C-alpha cells in the first residue's frame, strides 16, 4: 500500500488549461473521493494519476516515487471505469485474469487469485459467463474484481456507479465501502454525486473548474464549508444562501434580522451571504433562534418529512420539516426559526467563509 | 387514436363473428402499419425494382439450361431436354478444368486476399501520425477506383518482357527475362497479387470502421493493466472485430465461384488457359463467342447453385461456432 501525492498538478489540452495546479496528499489506506460538478476536471486528474493523460505541469508521486514519466503499467495502479470496460469476448474469469496474464503470472497463482476475488465479490457462480449475460451490478463487480486480483498499490475509480439504477447504486455503494474496510487499499474515487462522496470518503476533495475548493472529512466539510461553492454542493438539498449585511446583532436579510454567533463587531456593514441548512431551520421558536419570514411557494412531501420551497425577497430557499403523517399544517407556514449557532456567514465578494471566532 | 378505434371496432365484431373479427384486426393492423410507415416502403421500392429487373426477370431465361434452345424458336418454344446439358458439361474436360481452376484460384484468393485488408487495417490502426495515416490510406484506396482495364494494362506493361519494370530489374540482377503472362505457372500469382493490390486497401475500410467501433476504454483499461500495443492488437482489437471478419468471410465464401471475371479475361490468353480459365470465362466463351447459350446457361446455373450452397454452409457454421451470421 502506498500514498499518492499531487503537487501543483496542471493539465492543459493545447492552450486550454483544465486543471489549474492542484495539491493533494492521499495517505496510505485512505479512501479519498474527488467530487464536483461535471466538467470540473475530476476524471482528468484521475487519468493523470493512472498515466492515461500526460501531466502538463507539477509533480505526481506514488509511494514516494516520482512517476510523471512512468508508464501506466509501471505505476502499479488499477482503474475501474464508468462503463466497466469489460472485454466482451472473454468470460468473467478471463476478464479478471487479463491483467495477470499480461504480466505472465503463473497459471496456478492466477487461478487462486480469481477464486478468492470471485468469492469476495459473490461472482463464483458467474465465472464462465460472458459480460453480455450479466446484470449491470454484476458487471460492475467484475470490473472491480479485475482491479482487486492485481493487488495494486492504488485503486482508481471513475464514476463506477453512475451507470446503475438508483437502488443498485445504493447497494453497490455499501459494498464498495465494505470492500474498502476489508482490503484497506489506498483508493481515489471520482464521482459527481455528493451522497456517494459523503458516504464513502475518509476525506472528500471538492473540485470546481479545475481547482480544489476544499479538502476534509465528510462531516467537517458539511459543518464548516470553506466557501459558498462547497456549501451549495454538499447536502441534499444544499445549504440555502441569502444575500445580507452584517449588523451589530447579527445579519440583516431583506427586512429581517437574525442573530449570528461570534464576533460580528469587526465586520459591521459588510455584504455577506448568510447560509442556513434546510434541516437547521425549525418551525417553532427555540432557544436562541430568530425569526425569518418566508413566502411559501410549494410543499413537497417526501414521506416522513417535506420540503418547503419558499422565498424571502429575491432569495429562493428550501427548508425541511417533519410531516407527522400529514402536510396540511405546513401549507400555512409563513416563518421559520433559525438557531444562531448554526448560521454560516460567507463574504459576499469572495464567497469565503468568514471566521467570526465563534 | 386510430389504433384505439380499431380496437373498439373489432371488439364489437368479436361478439358477432369471432373468426372474421380476428382476421379484420390483423388486416387493420397491417393497413395501419403501412399508413404509418409508407415512406420507408417507398424508399425500399427502387431496390426491389432493381432486383426484379436485373436479377429475377432474367431467371425466366434460366430454363434454357434444360432446353435445346434455338434463337428462332425462343425461350418458351424450345423443346425440353432435361439434364442433357449438365451431362455434357460434366464430361467436358475444359469445363471440369474451369471448375478446378475456379476453386484453386479462389482458394488462393481466400488464403492471401482475405487477410490482406485485415492486416492493412491493423497496420493503419497503429499509425499515430494523423496526416501520414490519411495519406497512406488514400494511396492504397486508389487502385480500387481505377478501371480493371487500366489495372490490367498496368500489370501487362509491368510484366512485359521487353519494357516491363519487373524484367528490367531482373535484368539488372543478371536474370533472364521471363514471359510472365504467357506462362501458366505465373498466371495465378500475378492474378492474385493484382487483386490484392486493387482491392485490399478499399477492403480495409470495413475493418477500420469495425476497429473504430471498439470501446476506447477497453484499451485504456488494458494499458493500466500493462498491455503493450502488440498484446492489445491480439487480445482486444482482433477479437473485437472478429464478428466483422466472420461476416466478410461468409460473403467471401459465397463469392468463391465468382472469380473476378473481367480481370481474368483481361489477363489470360490461350497459352495460360490451363491455369487461368474459370467457369465464368468458359461460360462467356461458350455462350457469347460460340453461341451455345443453353450450355452456358447450364454452367452458369451450376455456378450459382454451388455458390448458394456455400453461403448457407458458411453462414450456418459461423452461427454455430461464433454466434455471428448474416441472417
Ligand atoms: N481530450 C480532451 N481535449 C480537450 N478538452 C478535454 C479533453 N478531455 C477533457 N477535456 C475538458 O476538460 C475538462 C474536464 O474534463 P473531465 O476531467 O472529464 O471532467 P469531469 O470532472 O466531468 O470528469 C472539461 O471541460 C472537458 O471538456
Ligand atoms: Mg468524468
């Protein structure tokens, strides 16, 4: 097992730079998830680590070795592709054996490795089937099996679950997590799905437009987003963001004023973005809450809870409320109560979180 | 909308006359289908007309293979003679020789001519420099667009004993000139070679298209697994285009009896008939030059039946062995 270090990694296609010098230190046995909107450079970054894309600038090392110019096969990484990349003319066992046979591993050893891996992945019965005769989930497992049999230093995953339907995705997500707990292999996992990122990652790397917005443990990013992008990306629905101004007592949002923890004093008059998570606002006044009047647009029942779509001035927002089996009582909602300790304040201009020393 | 109306209509009728109602239902469905898809059938029409005019209508004349045909009596009025012409054919040394030549030349064509475009396509696929690749492809496609008459002219000139480049080069090496095109043993290599030169490049397009259709992440996955280009060619490219190769092979086997007739006519001469005369050229000489239309028709029919059987056999084998077939 080994760590992966990216320092000031740049990727340009011709004159178009798509990754703008990113730094990342993936530790041994760590499961790191690169997450970000489509087109932000996640795959490109992963493919540079795999050696499928040339690195335009910066340094990449795997297991402490500088590998910018090392061929993919000599980096000792294994990659799982979004479309599985299974060889249609080979059966499951042959697909899994491909990498080992290329490396001229002895037959007996290959057989043993495949039997073990198939056991782990529940593929033992399917070893003689062709990919065409497998379900999506099984194909995905074969793709992972092909990586696992090689015992690589680093596993790379590029959106491995995005071709599966929602239910299977949830199931496979749990399976990947279990697998990682068992194999304890260094893994870098790319996805655009923040739920996958939150559930799988030891650490999440939020990317946007070729840069890293924030790196941290899932709950750390959730609780303390470094900027409005991260705040708006993680969580479902993501954090509400409202334009406001800091005052002596807190923040003014349109006609309302809400209390904010911390020393606002130094920043009075500053234009800010006030962030409130949908699940943090409550319908009844509590300790240290302030009132935020809203105009309710729509109530979406989800079952045990409902989403309240509303606006306040020009800012649209979404709140979560318990249904208690009925949404009738939610249609009259005209205000929510915001606890001061859970309000986030971002600088309006830079989007960065303000440290109020709370 | 019309669909539901048709359903309601038929369900009413079901109560009265069940069997007719079902028939009507099928009929309305067919009519609906044509109403919806008539443009597609319209587009199919020219092809059907072409087939009828050029392939099915002439089949009427095929009956002369079983008749003592005379131009004056016409196809319909000539008397039937059964399999007499076929008996004549199979006791005719020249015809039997033509059959044997056809099979032997086809076998050579298959052996050397069939792999040539595949190998070319694989080679093109390994060229990374785009403009070099395009130039090379254009050059090998070119002979396909040149008429066989000109191709034959070039070949005859190149192999001519007096001015030909081949004999000139041999002269530099101190070898005696060879009268290539008059010698039976040289006909087949020259013929097969010419065919490859003419068609291999163009034939490679099909395989290049098949290669282009291979999922690129198969190669990426293989690269990460440590495969080199040679291994990728053998373990990914070739297996991936195998269905295309098999389909092309079936078509090729179906055409075994169709040795490129015009090229033979253009390149052979009486002194090389012993290795060069194929069924089609023999039919041409008997039919058009000697006026034995009935015998020629019998030979042509024999050719077609053999070809038909070959296609079916090849297709069945391919379906059994590789789940790939034309139909
Ligand atoms: N081969 C290429 N040539 C030019 N631009 C590319 C190429 N591959 C990717 N890009 C661009 O790089 C950016 C990042 O792509 P990618 O890493 O695939 O994004 P994602 O985060 O969705 O995986 C995109 O804007 C994409 O258009
Ligand atoms: Mg991607």
